[in-house]
C-alpha cells in the first residue's frame, strides 16, 4: 500500500485566502491588523523564518514590522521593545522569535508580552487557557497540524494519537489540541522505552523531535496518519531539508502522510 499525501501547500493557500479576506473586512471597518516580529541576533534559520512572517503578513494586507536587535542586546533592551509594542495601538500581534541568543531569558520575555497580543500562544496565560479549555491564542505549528487533519477529514475523536517530542512550541500544545478534540494522547520523548512499539499503537502519529528521518516504517501502524513536523538539514546538501520521518519507508505503511517540504511547513506561517 502507498499512503495518500497531505498537501500542506494547498491547505496553506486556502488559509491565506481566508486571512486576506478577514484582513480586508477589518480594514473596511477602519482597523488594520498590525504584526510586530522581533528578531534578536543573526541565527540563519531565524532570519529566514522572521523575514517570511513579516512578508506574508504584509502580502495579506496587514501592517507588518520586523524589529531587528543585535545579538549583544541586553535583557532590558529586549524587554523595553516588547513593552513599547504592548503599548502601541497599531500593533495587535507580537512574535519574539525563539531561540534568543545565549544569556537572554526567553521565558521572562514571553511573560512580558500582553497575553492579548501573544500571537505565538507562548504566554503562561494562553498555555493555561489551552489546557483548561478556554479560548485563547494557540501556537501556530500545532494549530496548522489540526487544520491539516480537518482538511483531510481526520477526526481525532476516539483515536489514539502519539506525539513524539515534548517541546513547549510543538509537542505539548499539540497534545493539548488533540486531547481537546477527544483523542487519547500519548506524549513520547528521549527517555521513552520501546519508542517504536508505542508509536505503532498510534492512529495519528505526530513526529516533532528534530532528528533526521528517525521515524521509519517499523514505527508505524498500517493505515495510520503520519504528521511530520521536522525540518532538518541533510548533511552534505546546502539547501535540502527532510523531516523526522523516513518518508519513503513510512509511505509504504501509512494511510496518509505529510511530506517535507510541503507538509506542515507551509501551514505554520499561514
Ligand atoms: N521558533 C521556532 N518556531 C517558532 C514559533 O512558532 N514562534 C516563535 N516565536 N519562534 C519560533
């Protein structure tokens, strides 16, 4: 059997169309949504992500600003910028790109962001809202995964979902969103014994570990839905990226699978 492919580019394009329409409707009412993206330092991947976020927001009709601070910035300097953006009536969303350079405390910066402007959903107020079933802002990558599942008619209700990876950005909020949709959720990580066996019990398997092609066919139940959140460089190739899932072997066993690139990636910014 060969798995069906989940086309993230196509679903992301739909999301962007919706966002553009919603932005236009707000502008008609005299309100231009404003996004501020904050990049501290010059991490190459973060430069690409933040530039894409700023550009996409602008292309969809928003007011969009990228603030670049040097890697030598102090905690107070970053904090001062965040507080200024909290007060700025033209800014409705604030994204501080993670990771911050060594020596800066990301958790402290996140706590300073107005929870109502915390479009990453990283503030403890929004994290608490997610886990307690209250409306709030939700991290974009797991939100994008839920949107992909919906687009392909995959209802998590009553299914066993296994999330590999427990980061605050993906693994934990992913588990919360699947739980809220009535999946039975298992979170696995580097200390989980018998990882392949646990993964093989998944109807929905989400890989978010950051290890190139670690999840092979032996981790996958025949017919399972496999979602690959990994974005890993391939050693020896300048521009090639691959996921946490070994696509070629996994696609022989899975029922539906996201490719990398072209799966979850395009959904995150959308
Ligand atoms: N670094 C990796 N992913 C993300 C994200 O979704 N938001 C922010 N702010 N930083 C990130």
